[in-house]
C-alpha cells in the first residue's frame, strides 16, 4: 500500500482548520485524509504555548517531519574487523555476493547491504572500481522522468494486442554510443504489417523528435495512425502536441518494460546490423539510411506468412485510399 506524507500545503490548511476549532474528523474529511493521520500529526507536532493551551504551526511541523525523516532508515552497524575483511575480499576481486555467502568466522551483512555500504561510502570510500562490473548508476531521477507522462499502456484498448487492425504504431529513439555526437534516429513501427520507418534527427530533444514524428506520419492518409505507444523518455515530453496534430492517442509503457513495444525493439535490433552500438550516427546520410531501412522492409517474414512488410503496408494504404 502506498502512502504519501502530508505536504506543506496540507499542513497549512490543517493549521487554519485547527485554529478554527474544527474536529479531527471534520479536518480529515476536508483534507481527504484518514482521521488517524490528522490525529497523529497534531499529537506529534503541536506546541504548548502556555499550560493547557496548544497550537499547531505548519512550518514548524514540516521542519520536524524532515528532521525525523533523516533518522528513519536502518542504522549501519559493523565493526572494523568486518569492514577490513570486506575490503580485503573486494580488493581480491570477490563480488559482494561471494563475500556474504562464503562461510567465515565473522558475522557478515548480506550482499545487498554490502552494495549499499559501498554506494554510501562506508566501505572502500565508495570506489566502484572495486566492483567487477563497476556498479550501477545511482543518480537522482532527472526532472520530468518520474511517473507517467500520459496514458498508461494498461489503458490501451485490448483489441490492439491481437494485431488485426492497421494503424497502431510503436515509436522509440535509436541512440549512438556515449560521446559519439548528437546524431539520433527516431524509429516508428506499425504493429500489424511490421512496416518500419526511421528518420534521422539532429539531436534527441523533445522538439526535434516531435517534429520528426508529426512530419513523417502526417504524410500518410487519414486513418493510418490510430494509436502510438512509446516509453517515458524525456524526448516524448511533447506527446500532447503529437496527439493534437495527428489526431491520435499516445500510450506509455511501464518503466523498464521494453517488451511492451517489442515490435519496435525487434526492428531496432535489425537496424543495428547496419549501425552497431557505439557508432556515430551524426554523419549517416538520409539516402543511405533509407536504403538500409528498405532492405529490412523488403525481407519476407515468417510471422507474416513470408510476405514483406512493404507489400502489406502498401495494401493497407490502398484500402484507406479507396475508403476515402
């Protein structure tokens, strides 16, 4: 069960209602909170001005809550002998899992705790080079990356999963290696026909990606784009403008669930045959890119009964043109 702590705005309202003399249950109803939450907040953070007279200050309550939060996690308890043993084994290229599970005369923490102690600089001064795979990045979430940007894929109509209706797309960026320039591809895959489109953009900004998607998909007849599925990357932060321009609906996959747009991921893997990871994409010409993508679209696929995506896509476009 998730729980959200009281914000400073809620505490300010609580202060106002408390001064008015409202009951705990009335306040809880106004703030849409549990009565026990309000009762606990008042009990913890009220100040006694004079004997028998209490008062609640929102700013003071917020400061006290932040101070308590600093000490709410588990403490770090281990002696110097354990620390020296762990550091010795790390220097011998042992992994934290090997250290934690190999019998010895010391009471050792778990592997996850050893990782935490390294990241928090209690052991080896936080030097990740002692870890064979150099550890994982523990950067704070970047602004705008936390939570869904729009409608979750779980709200996408279920009939889209059977791939029987044309016009449902998956979109993803194809990035170069680190330090390999600003060039970037935006790939688009139609789910039913597996037709693949790749457009080169100068950089991975939301504006550049938005313009590429709109310009490319707007060139097709009406009805070609019914839905778009993508991930939560910042490059899709202008999804609302894409929806408005293409008159479609965009859905976002769950974090770390690339398989939810597997068609696009699979085709991106095929594109890597021509542009391996680590290669700069900045100097790739549009003509060369188009030729390589055409090779992918003109290969017969077993999943399509050995038809080609290009042929099936053209057939679907012809149907739309005849309908109009």
